[in-house]
């Protein structure tokens, strides 16, 4: 069943909000990684075991990669919905 323009517009707005949230989450993820890397360096400088702290950095990076992949999917959906809501005019020959 085809969606109405109003339903497509509603979906578009929802996806745009998700895209903003994804951007914010990714930026915060990078901040967490930098903070954790700083902690690892501090632990190393203090002669402490850093194995678990380094594992956390790796896990945070893997998570962030997945968030970035998900963001791409959201962005693709936004592009698709924009085209559905406001299709380009037909080309004249």
C-alpha cells in the first residue's frame, strides 16, 4: 500500500530527527574514546595495568563504527524520503 505524502513527510521528519541524534551520539562517542585514551595514557604513566582500559577503547571504537554505519542508513533513508515527498520535475526533451 502506497503511503500518502503526509505520511511520507512525517517519516522524513522522524528520520531527520534520528539523523541529528545520530550525529550527536557519534560526536559524544568520539569524546568518550578520547577521554578513555587519556585515561589509558595516565595509567601507563603511573605504571598500572592497562589491559582492561585498552579493551574498553577497542570496544568503544567498534561501537562507534556501528553507529556510523547506522547513520549512513538513516541518511540514505532521508534522501529517499526527500525524493518521494518532493520528486524532481520531469526532464523535458
